[in-house]
C-alpha cells in the first residue's frame, strides 16, 4: 500500500473551484456599514483590484489560474499526500490517516497559495505596494515572498505579541525585502489611538487589519491583501483540495473525514470545498474544523453580521463571531485568534454541511509532539490542532476508514512555543462566556439578521 502520492507538474490543477454557484442556499452578501445594503464593487476598489473583487462575487464554477501564477506555484506544487502510518500505529488506529503537506512552500505554509495570485492581480492593476496584517507571521512571510516575485513593496503589521514571541518570522519577512511593524504601531491613526489608550497593548488580528486597511486606503499606490476569510482567498486555496481529490482518486479512496485547523478558515475550506459537490450528491464525508477553546468562533460564536476589524473600516460580513472587539488570550497558535471566520465556512457550518470542535492548547501540543516523534516533522502550533482532531477522529473511526487532514505549516520558526510546552509553562484557557456576551453587544443590529 502507498505511503505517499505525488502528482507530476503537469497534473497541477489549472483552475480554481468556486463553490458559490453550488451552494444550496445563497451566501449572505457583505453589507455597507452605513446603508446596510450590499456593498458596491466600487467601494471595495479603494483597497482591492477589480479582478479579485470579481472573484469575490463570481458565479462561475471554475476560474482559470493565470500562467504567471502557475509558474510561481510550480516552485513547490503539487504537494504530496502522505500516509501517517507510524502515527496510526502509535495510537492503535484501525483507520488510515493521510495528510496533505502544505508545509513545503517557501513561507512554510499554505498561505502562498493565495499570496501569489493576490500579488499578481495587484501588480497587473498597477499597484506598487501591498499592506497587510499578520498573526503568527506565516501570512506576512507569504505575502513578502509573493510581492518579491512580482517586484512589489510590502508592509506588514504584525500582532505585537507574535512580533515579540517570534522574532525569526520578522527577520524572514525583512529578508524577503518587506517592512514589518509591531501592531498597534505609531504608523497609522488607529494604531496611535490604540497606543494612547493602552501603551502595552499586545494587539490582535482585528487591530492589525485596521492598521493595514487604513494604510492602503490613505495611499493611492497601495492596496490591502487579506490572508484568509474572504471568498477569493478560499477560492485560491481550493488548489489543495483539488489536488487531494486527484490523489485520493488515484488510490481509489473515498475520504470519510476531512479535517483542518480554523483561524479564518482558509486552509480548511481549501481542502473541503472541492468535496462539497460530492457531499451534496449524498456521499458520506464529514468536514471537521478544529479551533482553540481560547478563540471558539465556530463552536461558541454567534452567526450574525459583524465588522471584520476593530476600527470598523471593513464591510459587515455574516459569520460566526465573538465580536469585533474580541481581545484573545496570548495562546501560542497566533494564527487561530481571529474573532470571526470565513463567511463561506460559517455558511456551511450553519447549514449543517460542516462541523467544528475545540481543543485546549496543551492537548494540542501533546498531539504535535506525538506527530514529531512518529512522523518526524515539526508542525506549526496551528496545524497541531488539525493533528489532534485527526488523532481523535481516527480513534473513533470504523476499521478501514480514511481520515484526511491538511498539514497547514511547519513549526520550525515556532520553537519558542515548543520550549514553553516542554518546560510545562503552557496554560489552558477557555474564552469566558461573559466576555463573549459583552463583546457581542458591540455587533451592529441588522434587520432580519
Ligand atoms: C500554519 C497555519 N495554519 C493555519 C492558519 C489559520 O489560518 P486559516 O484558517 O485561514 O487557514 C494559519 C494562520 O496564520 C497558519 O499560519
């Protein structure tokens, strides 16, 4: 039996899959915060190129991947699908565990799958610089790499707690030629206002997004790029699910459970969306997203319209939210601490097509250590959530079933988190119910929501 399935370069998908036309119930549109009417494309064009805005709303089922993008993705794609036999043996699993390895990209995660097309479409639209936020630093690294590929400048606002915990990510971002600032920073009006009220603020993704959006909106030659949540980001990530579908078909395997960790939802959605038509046709496939108890958006958030950022600069989007003012505890999976999730993913969860489960960080790091000591690779703390989910799903599975998870990134620049784990210093944290209730009070009231 196979231990790994590789695709040849010529088998790399040439089109992304757009789930929007296949959804049984249409997705709720993003709303203008003033009028509460669906956002006009021109409003978004202040910070995004038209090609991405079209993809955001497209009704076309398959969208061509430009040749220039394919060439760069070809630096590391297609990625292998690997059987984790030694992990299976260690947990006594009767089910097979497979993982789609997205850690082999230049940045070390799935994030370049969308960073490259986003930089490409912005370059084509005449944009000189991209501004963005980053949590764990993976997205900032990915966009820095992608901007360099298209000879563009890049500014990264990195959540202060990660900037301090993970200095090596900042160094890598600078080595790619981008600039990186801890957020809140004194570079934007919003950052300065946050620092004035709390000079020691550890920051959040919501704050860093506000800074990056403000930077883009106040500079004509600059646009904004988001590493997750938006429809076009999930679209670009479907390349992983499309490859996985081919790889499983080559083995004659039908997956029983597909698993991914969920920050904003892009790696999990990228894996599962190409399987939505199979599920709608009646095939029994579970889609299982894994999140931290410290940021339990899908498991405990409310499904309603909210802002994507703290300064309320973004349109209102319908999603599972903990409230846009949510300030997460400084857990070590920095990429899983966003207050909301991708509307497409939330829509699937709301309509019963996908499920979610939450874990504490120590049990997640235990799973990561077991993976390291059996399969040999060090996962990112975010990815470790998917591993924990896959271990539990495999233990509960029937003999012969297939559990497939997305290995979203390596943890070689997260060693300080592993150090804290090995020293027994990690604390488990569940976001308190009262804090959720309090933060949700700030959500806008939308009629019929
Ligand atoms: C390695 C890794 N996995 C997962 C995530 C979560 O993001 P998403 O849910 O958009 O895939 C991140 C975010 O930074 C990440 O760095």
